């Protein structure tokens, strides 16, 4: 290269998956730079359930700031205790350490709702890579799992016949521990829903109806170390979440999560002991007419160490209509999005992201995706 030639150290655009498919964001520099975040704020939820409304409102103001400007926050004092976190980390590590054939017994292709074990390179969010360098275990809302206490009047006709979730035989305490964690995460999500309602100037119980049998999924993840900074390697390609909110527990101290700011720069979100990463998903972005941002993120494990994490995706019950919240529209302003049924919208996105799954192939043949 000639002396003085420009060295392109960063790609000029970032490609990510959000909404209906691949989108682009330009990487800005110099005078093009916009005001945007450079770090992830921390919000203390100690007072989120205080008996004093002013204290609850103070938490809501911080959540409003974080969700409008960043779309991500670190939550502390979220109520998931260290003992449960340690036991959860331990069963997850043990599960991923099982022989491949053992994990394949519960492969997602055996579940009509794409739940169970998913191996390395099976998803590919970034088409420039061979696939996402991670393995995962997924569960979702499943009325046939007694631990989920489905309401007696739930319309089962919207669910395929059992089995939906698939559980490994080992470790023996895997299922009970994962359900214990799910209950704790759901508890915090319910608190958060009330704080979000306050932040949007709504009655605190405004979103409570969404939780009668929420689409609450858990996804345990294992990312092996990837070759340092290789462009064609990624743990999970850049994407926005199809959830209402996501709670990510970075189970170990391995940094790898990165969040995209408005300038197309990646801001690290390293593990902070005792915290959960909370991010806005596409449903909440839609309902707030883009006031809260469903921010793009990715996982790149260049630490040289194994990384484990556990994401809890909270979405409303299947039959809830996602409508624009009135307080998010200025007088005369119209909603950017049409109303959608939560279950239909989520399923479509799930199927699009798993092109080779039998349920996706069948939906494509019927022209549904
Ligand atoms: O592992 C993480 O930190 C994040 C995972 C994630 O973004 C996802 O599963 O949607
Ligand atoms: Fe995500």
C-alpha cells in the first residue's frame, strides 16, 4: 500500500437482523458523528416495589432515560439471588458438557415449536459468516409443562399437541433449576412491566393483562472462544430481539456482548457481578412508537475463554394485541405500526430465523413466511 493511503480499519456499514430481515447502519466518523450513548447505564431496582410512589417514579424515570437513549441497562437489586444464579450456572455448564449425541436427543427439529438443543452454526444471523458460533438450549411457554401453571381457561387450540419443550435427562436437577430461575426472572419482569407503565405515564397495572400466560422463553447459551477479531466469526450475529423485554444473565465473567450505537460503533456490555442486562425488544419498541429503542447487539467471544449466558425473553401472552400506547403519540401524530397479535408476530419471526426447521419449511410452502 502506498504511504499515506487510507487504512480502512472498520467496515463502512453494519448489517443486522431486525424486523422482517437484514438491515444496514452506516458507520459514522468525523463531522457525521451523532450524539449517542458510549456506555450502558445502571439502574438500581431496590425501590421498584417501594410502598412510596415517589420512589417507584424515581426508578421509572431512570428506566425511561435508559430505554429512550440506549435501549439497554444493567439492573441491580433485581431479586434473582446469588445461590440460584450459581446453581443455574452449574447445571447449564454441565448440560453443555454432555456428549454431543446426548444433547442431540432433544434437538429442536424434534419439537414443533423449535425448542430444545440447537448446535453450533445452526443459526446464521450474519450471512458473511459460516454461522453463529454458539450452542443453545431453548424453552418457551408450554401449557403441558405443569411447572408453568397454565390458566385453566387457556385456549389450547393455539398450541400444537405435546411435547413442546424438550428436557434432557441430565443433569438430574436441570429442569427444576431452570424452572426455579424462570419463576424468579418472571417475577422481576412483572415488576419491570409496572415500572415501564409508570415511565410511560400510564396506570401501573396497564400491562398486567399481558402476563396471563406470557410467551416467556429461556435460552441458555454456550460460546466457545473464537479466533481473535476474525471478521467471519461471530457468537451471535447482530440482531434486535423479538421480545417485549429481554433479561440477559451473563453467568460468567467472560466479556463478549456488544451493543450498537447510532454511529454504528460497538459499545461493550461486559459482565457486571450481580447485575442483569435488560434490553428493549421489538414489541416494546412498536408499542411505544419507537420512543423506546430495540437496540441491535451481537456476541463476539474474543476473550480466549468459554462464555455462558442465559437470556429470558419476556413477551405478552399469545392472544394479546400489540397496540401503540396513547401516551407515546403527540397530539395529531399517527402510529407508525399497525396492531398485531403477539403470538402471530412472534411465530413468524421465529420461523424466519430457522429456515431449515420442518415447521419453517411447511410454513414457507403454505406461503405464510
Ligand atoms: O449471550 C448474550 O449475552 C446475548 C444473547 C442474545 O442476544 C440473544 O440470545 O438474543
Ligand atoms: Fe439478543
